[in-house]
């Protein structure tokens, strides 16, 4: 009768020792990640089965399985596994972030954004989740929430140029040039040593400076970049505004030899032609532009002015009428665009922008807004179908 309690005590001690030696669930999960990276499918599946067999480790198995299935391209099954992992407090943050990343890659914004918002309620300091949420808001045109998240990211990571540059880009898009300029300057200061990134930042910076009529500053900044045609064009436009027409003409010719269809180069070339007394050649160039790009308002306006100046009254009136018609379209597009600043859910509004962009032959914009409409129109089959038509090039 004395032996039984001793055996019970010994068994309990051995069990405790064995449990202490067994790796914790999170440690096993880390091993599973290494197996995924090393492309060891059988070992990974075996570890998932082991994790799912434990009461306190099952969620880690679900999380690992979600990552495995996503790696295999089985996204819907991955989302199911991740939803199971999302029910456990220890795995929910990673599960939600991973699922949201998958959904964003699929363009399913209406599902991804609430998940990211939830992760930030659990952990307001989560940088990657906030970065994803800022990018998602930017993708759907909800610029005010995007700016809020980017400002918080800047606070969390003061040495990262990306949130600062993205803020500058948003402010530029919404014509808040005075606010955009210091952010471009800060982004340039924080940039890593990568010339292609520097060129991108300089392009936006120069655009703001020219819109603020700081042409000498714009010229200086554009000259600090590479010989990329867009930067050469920024130099040419700055020279033109400074009335240094010879330098502008040389640079425009360089740009057009590299990219003859670049719209702003064609418009600037027409102005230089007119100044040089080649008005008829300028008219012909602009007529070619409006034939190829009928929605380009500035080209219609310049053409009307040149036709009127050369005494072709009827032709000028016709060009002015076309300009007025396109001005109405541009004004509607701008008005709708401004309505999106706070909006994170209106699929119909984004579809309307996509349709206007199609009419204006702005193909990248039409695709951007159509994808946003598709991703938000989960409960609106009609809007979703119309947006999908644009995505597939059927409108």
C-alpha cells in the first residue's frame, strides 16, 4: 500500500520533467517556419499535426498551416486555417496580419481593412500592420486615414523615408503643395543610397516647386537627379518659366528624342515653336496631340489660343467648345476624387471614377479605381460586375 503513492509521485515528477524538456508551442512554430523556408513539406505537415494535437498549441498549428497553404497558393484554405488561429490570443495578431496581407493581394479591401484595424486595437505599436493599413487606404483613395496612419508610422520609425515620402505624395495629389514640400525635403534627407528612389522623390518635389512658382529651386533639384527624361523635362519647364528659352529648347529636344509621345514635352515644344515664329508647326503638333489624346484639356486650350491668334476664328471656336466639354469631365473627376478623402467604403463612387478615367483614356487610373471598386463591392454584385469589366478591359 506504500508503493502506490510513491509510483504516483514518481510518474508526476517524470511527466513534469518531460514537459519541461518539450519545446514550447511558439518555439515549435519557429521551427516550422524554418521548415517552410527550407521547403520541407512532409516535416512541416508532421509538425502541424503535433501542434494541433495539444490543447495549448493547436492555434500555433493552425497558424503554421495557414502559412503553408498560402505558400502553396491555396489562399482560400489558408484563410480558413488563419481564421482558426485568429481565435487564440497568442496567435491572433499574426493570423489577422497574414490573412489581411493575403486579402490585400487579392484586392479584397472591405475584408482586409477591418482586420488590420482590429490588430491595431490589440497593438497600437504594430508597425507592419499600420504600414499595410496606410497602403490599403491609399489604394482606395481614402487619403485622410492614410495620412493619419503614416504620421503614426513616422513617429514609430523616425529614420524611415517611406511614410514621409508617401505623405508628400498624397499631399501633392491633393494639391496641398506647401505642406508637401517639407516632407519631400525630409524624405530626400532620409533616403538610402539608391539613385532610382532619389529620382522618384525628386520628380514629385519638382512638381510641387513648379506649382508654387519656385522655378529656380525646381531647376536646382531636377538637375541633381539623373538624365531620366521626366527630370530633364522638369528642367526644361523651369527654364521656360524663367524665360531662358534656349536652354529649354535644347532639353525639350533631348526629351522628345527619347520619348516623343511624352505629353508635357509636346505641349512645351508647341509653346517654344510659337515663340520662335513657327506657329503653324505648333498648331499641327497640337492637332496631332488632341487627335491621339482627345481628353487632354490643356492641349485643346493651347490649340484654341493658337488658332485664334492666327485668325482661324471658326476652328478656334470649335477647339474652345471641345475644351469646355472636356473641362466638365475633368471637373467632375476632381470633385469625385475630393469626396474620397475620408471615404473607406463607397464602391459606387470608385466605379464612377474608373468609368470617367476610361473616358479620359487614363488607363492606369481606370484600373486603379476599378480594382478598388471590386475590392469594396463585396455586397454589391452589380457594381462589382461593372468594375470587373473595366479590370478586364471590356469597357
